[in-house]
C-alpha cells in the first residue's frame, strides 16, 4: 500500500471499512478487498482508494454506498465495476481475499 493509499484509507468512512451493507456488519470470514474509485466517484466520495470487507460484489457496492454521502452513493450506484480488471458479472459474484475492485463512474463522450 502506498502512502497515498494509506492517507485515503484514513479518510475512509468507518461504514465502508467494516460493513457488508447498510447497518449489517461484515462476517468475520468476509475477505478484505481494495477498492479504487475514479474520476467523479473519487471526487464525490472524497477518497480514491479504500479497503473494505465483503463476500460478494453486491456487498462491496452496498458497503461503499453506506459509507458515502447521498451524492457519492448515487454516483457509485450508476458506476461500472471491474473486479481484478474484468467487468463484474453481477452482485452475487464472490470475492476473494486481496481482490481489487475498480469503481468507474459514467463518462461523457465516446
């Protein structure tokens, strides 16, 4: 983890670090993953890298939204997700320890 990632993690809302969804603590067996937020998602969230625990892609998305402002949660909800550089295949996709989730907000243009 770089110094930049550590500083961003320190700013990560507690809910994103410790929950698998709104109000639901992640199970102790849930893997730790790294999430990187890009462009508008990072700007709204206030960090470009966070660490969280989640067992599925859906839980990771829920955890990010739970730890976010309303506007950041909306951007995350409209975003595309890459899991280890491959497009996410659905909210039920299982996560493994050390996975990397990229959050890509919608981009204008083509």
